[in-house]
C-alpha cells in the first residue's frame, strides 16, 4: 500500500495520496465527528426522555457513544477512499459528503421539529445515500466499504426506532 517511487535524482519519495498522512486522516475523522456534533446540537435530543419508546430502545447515553464510534469509522473510510488513486474518488467522496449533510439534518426533523414521519422518510433517503456511498467506496477500497457496514446496520435499527416512535406517539 505504501508504494515508493524513485525520483530522477535518486531520492525516494511517496506519492501524496499513497503515503499515510495523519493530518489528513484526523481531518476526515474530526470533520465527520464535528458534523455529527452539529446534528446533535440542532436536534435538541432532550425530548428523547419525554417520548414513548418502542421495545429494544437503548438508553439515551448509548446514542452519543454509538454515533461517535460510527463517525470515526466513517471518517477512516473516507480517508481510505481519499488515498485511492482512481479518478472515481471524487464522486464517491461527494456522495459521502451528501450523506453526511442528510445525516446532520435528521435530528432536527426528529427531535426539535418532531416531524417523526418525515424524519423516517428522510432516514430512508440517508440509507439510500449511504448504500450508494458504500458501493462507490467498494470499488476504491474494500476496507473503506467494510467500515460503512456498521453504519448501514445502525441506520436499519434507527429506522425501526424512528417509525415505531412515530406510531407510539401519535
């Protein structure tokens, strides 16, 4: 993975994108975490305490833990795709950014505005975007693709929680 090339002057150097770059990795991870935090701020998740919850609802403290882990995995996946040398990288990273924007807005719809049915359909849009992102990532980096699988599974669980909460709180 860390391919070295020999310059005309006999010095070895690594390609900008093939060499490990801690600042770029941290940029992807921290940027993803920051956007996730923005979503939590927009959402006013205090309302979670006052709604009727469906069976299998986790305790409130688990959500920030789970999302933080998922955001770190997502940031690492985006970094791995950024490292890829294929020209399709930009399209996959644009999809990644699009799904992040959709992700950030979901708590606003579900918690603050209490548009729970709309939030469910918004979540379906998010699932579709994440699935498309995963497909794009798969062709560029198999590990990046695999890192998105827990995110898709969590979104499936979130869909159940979202729709069940809607019906329980009519």
